[in-house]
C-alpha cells in the first residue's frame, strides 16, 4: 500500500469527495490500493518425503490459477522472506 500526502491542502467528505480548504494546516492523505497478491505456498521444502502435494502438482495448480508458487520450510525458515518480495 502506497501512502501519499497531496498538496495543496484538501478536505475529504464521503459525500462530496475532496475539496480545497483555506487552512494551511490541512492536508489530505490518499491511499493507493492495489489488488492483493495471492500466492500458493507449499511447506516441507526441507523434508520432501513428508510432503502431501508433489512439486509438479503444486506448480500446475499455481499456473492454472495464475498464482505465484513457493515452497518454504517452517522449521528452518528457508524461502519464507522470498515470498514477501
């Protein structure tokens, strides 16, 4: 989410929208919203034999539904931060 302070000073009313204000102390903050990014995360990257879903099925599902696919390890933390980039 990007937050941006817009100048000149504006006042926001839910009924009328943004309007100019004569007060130099006033400011209007806009929030630019983007659709949420949805990812498919598989666990047990460190213990392949314990996985319930194999990598090829995981990747096929992600591709079919236009998702980014990741495999992580909750135990070691491997690849967890990569999901948030």
